[in-house]
C-alpha cells in the first residue's frame, strides 16, 4: 500500500525534483515508511511507501526492472505468489519478495493483459523507457484511487487530488456534480465514471487501464496520445439455473475461504474490523478456521452505548466466541467537531453521512494498537443483496414471472419483521420498467428543480445536465450489478481507502475477490434472497460457524452512528450554519436558508440536506 504520483511532459520546467517532491509530501500519510522519486528528461515518478510485503529496501519504489521499466504501485496483488511461480517457469527472475516486482514482470510478459491475471486491489503506473509510454491500471471495483490532469503541456497523476493541487493544478469546483449531490445525494456520476467534484481533475474508472505517450510530431493531437480501456465486466444474464443449493454453498465457501487466506499474506500484523453484523463476523469465523491461534486475533469496533442501533452486544458475542483481543472506540459529537476538517482533508470530496467517521475512528484505533492491515466486510451487501431496498427488486422480478404468490416471499419477509411495501406502483414498475424509469427520473429531477434552498441562478445553470440513473436491467441481479459496478460500492470504497490511509493502515476486502463476485452473479436471484432472508447464501454458508444470533439476525443496521443526536449538538449546529454562509457567499444557497431550523436526521433518512451543506462547504475552503 502506498501513495503514487507522476508527471510526464516535454516541458522540462514542469519536470523538477521539487515539484514531484511536493506531490509525494502531500501523500505522506499514505506511506510513512519510506519515499522515493525518479526522473528522466520527460518523466518524474514518486512514491510514499507503506511497507506490508518484503519490508527490506528491495521493496523501495520507484522500482526499476530489466533496464526498461520503472513502476510505482499502490495496493496488493494477493495471488502474487502463484504468479511469480508462473513467471519463473517462463524464465523471469526476481530480486525482491514484493508483489510490485511481480506486477512489472507481468506487464513485460503479458503487456496490458497482465491485469486479467491479477487478484487484488491496485492502482499502478509503469513507464516503458523503450516505447516512451506510460501504462497505468486500476483494480476491478475501484478499491485503489487514481486521479489525473491533462492539458496540452503535461499529464500528471496521483493517488489523491491533494498531490495534484500541490503541483499547482487549479482547484475548481464542479458545480454540476455539486448540484446533484445537494439535491439527490449523488457523489459520483454513473454515466461519466471519470468525473470528480473538480472540473479539471478526472479519475481513471474502475476496471480500466490507460496508455499515455508523447508523440514525436507535436502537430498530432497536441503532441500526446491518451487512451482508456475497460478490461473487465460482470456477466449478469447467463445464470446457472442447474446448480443445486449444496453445490452453491460449497463453492461459495471454498472461494470465500481462498479469498480470506490470500488476504492474510503479509509481513506485518493483521487485524479485522468488527461491526457485529454478518459480514465482518463471517470474515472472523473464516480467519479463525485458518489460523493456528498461538495468539488471539485482533478486532476493532465503533460502539455507541445507549444508542438504539448500537451493535456492541453482537460484536461482543463474536469476540467472546472466537476469543478475540477486542478494542473499541466511541466517537461522539465533540470528537466529530474536532476531527471534521481533518476528515474532509483526507476525503477531498463530500460524503453522504457520518457513518464514515465511525470507520475513520476504527482505523485510527488500529493505528494506535500497531495493527497495520485490517480485513473488512465491504462489498457483501452490494453483491449478495444485503440491503432491505433489494426486496422490492426481487419481488418485482417474481411478480413479472408470476411467481410472487407461489414463492411466499412477501409473507416470509413480513414474518421476519420486514416493513418494505409492495404496492400498485411496484406492480406497474415490474410490468413496465421503461415507464417506471422515466417516471422516477422525472420525479427526482422535479424535486431537484424545486429545491427551495438553492438560488434560482444556481439551479438554472447547473440543472441542465442533472441526472437520476436507474439500473438498465430490472432484475435483482441487475440492480446488484448497478450498485456494484456503476453506483454505490465505489463510493464506500473511496471512504475506506481515504479513512484507512489517513492513519497509514491498509484495508483488505475478502468479499471483493473478483472470482467470488463472478460466481455470485452467476447464481439466480433466489440464492441472494430466499424465504424472506437477505444474503441467504452467506447465511447458509456460515450457519455452522457463527452463533445463530449473528447468522440469522433480522435487523440491518449498516454501521450507523447516532447522527441525529450529533447534529443536535450546539457546536455541530454552528458548523452547519457557517457552512450555509459559505454556500450563500458562493451564490449556491439563498440567504433565507441560513436562518432555517437545522433538521437533525439519521444516517439513512432521505433529504438530509443540512449534512450535505456541511460537507459541501469544505470544497470552497
């Protein structure tokens, strides 16, 4: 895990040691264990190192390979051991024990197809001195970040935007994306995945690689060439309808165990997050089955005593069963007030709730205890249908197939205490999905256009490209694909990356092994929701490994802190009022919005405008 940065330009005044050093200094929190830079006439590469595998100087970056390539790499390739053996059989030799060297050797062997061989989270860049070309790639789900700026003189990239700003790139807020965030809560654009909250800065989309080169003839496309290619996608329409329950449970269990086992490859201590929910508990149960127990596993939790959605009792149940060394932290309004500016400094873009602060404090706690790597459960809800919002999609699919009544799913869910409704609007949406899409888009856009706190000029100018996106395929697998690959999961991955790296920690996500995800998406919908239970396949797989109170837990909390209580805090209220003043000065909010009573809302409540104003204001500081 590291922070990476680079500059490519024919203008020698832009390729300086001072400039690349400013960029890597801005990323120092991502790599407190070492730093390095490399330059030639047209290229500067920099790295801040967080040492995880091969702690020796052999792992120093930028790393050179066979007098042709120079690589900077952020992330982990979990199957590097297997790849290294394969490459050695082809005649490749290695001087380090790092996965970074395996990445660059793989690129020499397979060129851009190397990414097809990687099981991991990564954002890396390889400079090919022979071809005078940069190759960069990002992992399939977007766990690791890669931002870039390009104009007629330079191509400049980094793990975080603050490194680009340190190099002198202008900080210009993308008001169109801000409009959509303030009105409907989107922090990205599913139709334009490269878009960020800053107009001149783009991100390399997940599951993509780029090639960049300076051309010999500057008259051709400004003397440079940039191409971006998507290299991976999920197949969601070819379901395996012949697989039995037993086969599915066994195969899922085998893939998940392999995923956890590979994510234990480390030369530093490993711990895990523990919310008390099914996902993190499943990781701990699997960890317990794989380790020798010479020393207890270490787990970290955010707990909120007295809060109705506090999960500490469930976390303790798991901690006691597996004899964990269990550390807890209790964030509150006072600590949020103290940390909010720092939190936004690391996140760089708005965030939709205070849930990420609870995560931030968990990673901070891990840092205080000297645990450098954490396993976490993100990705399970989006791939295995963990959220209650997925019920209606599944029911609509069953209704369309005329199986809703015969399966008994509505009654099963009701008996479990599920309050999701399935009325006439859902039936129309099931039969006429195109009509439902148009209706939803118009409804959301109408609400956006009539937002009373926004100035007329801001709304008129920025709403021209407003959007509300729905899944293209109106099935459960269709909406899971939408949330996994287009809109939803990458937002959470951004939060996890910045929160963990803020404290120099690495977070690994076993549920996002791509072969595991591909298998899950090959299964019919009833392996995700069955008999009223979400994540049915995971529950069945863990049935004998976890207490039934965890495996068959009915409520879904979603890592929720007492945000409503926090917003009622006087100091947080002052921050929100000051945020409104900033947005009034920017002619985004009307002056009347300042005096409106602050609405204290829970994390998952709709129309959480005051929280959006608070996090948006930091864009202008």
